[in-house]
C-alpha cells in the first residue's frame, strides 16, 4: 500500500550543540560516518514506501528551508512546507495533513516521521509501515509505532497496550490503553516487566480524514485558524505537541509494537549506542569520531568536525568532548541534558550570538 510520508524536519537539535546550530540543526548532520545526514537517510528510507519523490513531503522552518533544499535537491518545491515559526508538532501535523489531503483526498494514508531517527533494519521497518498503513486504511484509527524496549529508559515516553485489534504475520496491533510521559527508572522497570509497554517513537500513520476529524474535535483552536488563514495563522497558534493535542485524548489510537532497531538520537550519548558495534573494548570503551589520543581515559565520547584537530585526554572517565569550529564542549555523560541550559545563557549574552 502506498504511503504519503511527511518528514518533520523543523527541530533545533539543541542537545547536539555545538555541532548542531541554528542554520545547521541536528537533522543536517552525519553522525554515523555513513556520509549521509539524518534527513537524507530518513528520506531515502521512506522513498520505497512513497513510490517516488513526488509523494514525499517535508515540513520545516523558514530558518533552515534553504538547507533542506540543498540536502534534498530531488524534493519538489511544492512538497516543501515552510512554517514561519516553530509551534511544536500539533500545528505541523495539522497543516501538513490539510495540505496533503487537499491534493490526494481524505482517504489518503499519511505518515509523519521525525527527521532525526536512526533505523537499523530497513526491511522490517518497511514491513511494519505496510502493516500500519493497512490497519489505518481498514479501520478508523490513528496508528503509532511502538518500539519494543530493551532497557528501562527514562528518556522516552511509554505506550501501554490495551485490547488486541488484529494479528498480522509477526506483528500485532492493539488499542492504546494510555500514554505515559518519561517515567523514573523504577516505573520504567515495572513497565517493562509487564510486557505491555512500548516506547513512543513519535511516528504516526492514519487516514487523512480521520486525523482531520480528530484535530477538529480535540484541537479546534488549531484547526479553525489553519483552515481560515493557512500558515499565516502560525503567529496566533500556541505551541502544542501532537501527543498532548490529540494522541493522549483520542479514542482512536492504536499501537503496533515493533523491533526494527531504532534510536531517536536525542543527545551526544546516542553516539555510544549508534556505533556500539564499532567500539574497540581494548580502547577502554571510548567512542571516537575524532582524532583522539587518550591516556588513562575510559568511557569517553569524542567527536570533532575536523580531522585536522587532535583531542588529547588524560585521566578522564565518562565524559563527552565535542570540538566544532571555535567551540569545545566538555560535559559529564550523565549531564548532557543540561546543554539546553547553557544555550539559554548564550542566548542571553549578545557576545555569544555567533556561537548559536
């Protein structure tokens, strides 16, 4: 079944600073050594499901639209939806669904996909999406892909499985019993023990008319403005996630737990997971995407955007070191979430403007 994928590519990726900057956000970066950016890899992954470039869409911000054009030169200009300002995922999903449904109709099957995910197994990914598209086409439902958890993560939201909707060859679809925001470790461990919880991947598949109806019922303040004014309404819209606006409230949510090798690459620690098979244990578990000379250093993540730079470490443990242009970041691996707090300080001081 042909799917109309829409890539959400407007994020800032602030937790990958200093490599991720205002005009070169995370989705433009190559983090796995493949030579392809996260956005390019996402588009390439979705093309077989779309059929061709004419059926693939991208929604992004005005600030980085030119960068998207450079990254995806095959994408038709009409398929690039440019938000005048970021208002989180609910307005993006609403506007994208309105635009695509006007061209392909309310019976069309649409999928939304973040631009910054890493997927290991392409064939399993495609199989899961074909199943989700089939479910969305035959039942009035909004399908979300759940990721079968392999450790008690406190960084992801969780989805609890309710009653079984349908069995497929090696995948099952369930009604969503509830969504839970990022839990503490004890709660996450309890979730995993039940075998009924998946990580919330942020990927959604649905019939256009179903999502439009749910948005109208559950978030009329978004839909009414967008239907009346299009993207000119953005200045009047509140920031709101699609989870909060629709998914946590709708009675039509379904989940397909899947396992195709997934990571949302949330911060620098993701590099450790991304290249875990390439880590030489004889090197004290250091993850090196840089010219790194360690002495008595272990568990470090070292990244440099220039092969001309040498990073030397002595007596360090569990740190992230990032070298990019005129900025060097050194942070404890367990405190990478605080990069956003540092960026707030940089934004407040004009002398640091050029580092953002």
